[in-house]
């Protein structure tokens, strides 16, 4: 059995290009057909050049070019329309995703909406239509499989980017899976069909290199590294906050210990217990964990972007742990503390946001609220209450001491 060498196959391919066969799918099919014809003739003892000449002549004068024209005329008009639609969707989605990336870098509002729209458009609109178009352009089963693998890998990669953007669990798994699909399935099959062709070798090699470098740079340098650094930094800052809360709480209890009968101490304990319960229930709703685990869960073990719907539902519907009840409890405590000299307000004032002034509820419990922001706010609130209560305790001590000194002075004078 005679087999053609790579150079002979390249020669046949270049000849087909020279005869005007520019349609890739048709050129690959003709390449296989002509190779088989040449091999059959070479088995009878004819050399390669003569066998190739005879094979091409069998198509007739200008037969190859006419074959392409006939193939193009038979293309389904729906496929052409679908190809145009997919191209438009791809361009629009890419522009949205790039604009979202620019907005995020510049910290402009609307970045997440643009990124989300672009990625969803690419993953769920452009890529599925592209798979259909590619299927109709080739008859090769192996090439179809490579297209499916490559486009499926791209879809999984897009989902991984989306999960990473929204801080959903499983983002890294999706990204690694997509890279394995593209690198171990799509690339080898694609190269066996395309890179072996002379004029495509350098361009496809460059394409593969740029694609892999872009993917690894995107997730290896900007994604995972920054995410890990941010997570570690937030953890350290929050751990320092928790240590400050423990110290302030211990000092507060010690300061009030020598003030029997003071109802401010009791109200402070009840308020802090309520805030701790609020924190625990918020973690339970967002992380889907039991109360015991939620009570001691550290923010490093939390999925920051998950459970948002459950968290917001709790803030809107829970009969006890909601912004309105928290506001009333804080105001009642402040009214009690004001009798002992607390001048500044602890909460409930409007907050200046990036897009204008926000109400206290919207700023801390609104649509942008995540479990990370809520837990941090509640912990900061506990620290402030402990610190202000400690200050009031020492102020009460001072007043009692001054009053006692004045009484002693009056007694001595009389």
C-alpha cells in the first residue's frame, strides 16, 4: 500500500489552492479524495508527479473551480443567515465584555452589568450558534468532534470567568476543566487536520500559542493570584477586628462590674446578643450551614458571592433579624445611653455612596449587600457599642466619684 509523504500532501494542497479552492471544508474533502486517487495510480508504478497530473485532469478543464462554485451555490441560505447572526452576536458580546473590563479597571459604575452581559452573550448565544455553523461546514466526524470539544471548552471557560466574577464556588474547577479540554482534546485533533497543511502551519501554531498564553495569563496572573491576596488581606483585617472586639468586650464588662444596678449594662448585653444572633442567621442563610457552624465560621471559609437571594430574603422577611428591627433596637439603646451622656449617634444616618447619598438601610442591607459586607458591618457595630459603653462606664464612675467626694466635703464642713 503506497502512502503519501507530508511533503507530497502539502504539494497537493498547494495545487488545490492554486486552482481556486478557497472553501476550507471543500478543500479538505478534495484533498482526501485526490490523495486517494494519486495513491491508487502510484500503486501501478506511476511516479507521484504523473499520478497527480492524471488525477487532476479527471476533473476536466477548470473542473475544480466549478466544483467550488457548485458547492457554494448549494449552501443553505439559513446557514449563511445563522453565520451572520452569530458573527454579530460575537462582536456585540465581545464589545460588552471588553467595555465591562475597562469599566472595572477604571472603577466606573455598571462594570459588572457589562461584563455579565458580554460573558452570557458569548457563552449562551454566540458559541452555541458557532457550533451549529461549524457542524454544517464539514463532513469529517473527527473534525466535528474537535469543534465540539473546542467550543465546549470555551463555554466552560466562559462560565468559569462568570463564576469567578460573581465569586461563586467552583470557578477554579471550571477554568481548569476548560483548559484541559482545550489543551488535551481540541488542540491535538485540530493540529492533525490544520497544521499539517503548509500555509497554515505557522499561523495555527501562533494562534495556539497566543490562545494558551492568554488563558494562563488571564487566570494565572490576574485571577487566582489577586483573589488569594485579597482573601488573605481581608482575613487578616477581619481577624484584627475580632481581636479588638474581644478586648473591648472584656474591658466593658470589667468597667461595669463595679456599678451594680446599672440598667445600661443589661441593655448593652441584650443588644450585643441580638447583633450576634443577626450575624449568625445571616451566615446560615447565605452559606447554608447549621447554627453551630455559622456561629463560629470565619470569613475565610465563606463563599462571599453565594446565597445572596437567601440573605436578602432574610433581610426583607425575617420577623426578628431585619434592618427595621435592628434600627429600633439601636435607637432604644442610644436613647438610654444619652441619659448617661452619649452625644454622637451610632447609626441610622444616610451614607454617601459612589452614586450619591444612600439611606442607612440601603447602604448596609440593600441590593449590593453581600455576606462579607454585612458581617463586617455587624462586627464593626459590636466594636463601637463596646467602646462607647466602656466610655460611658468610666464616665458614670467619674460622676459617682465626684458626687461622693462632694458629699464627703459637705459632711466634713458641717
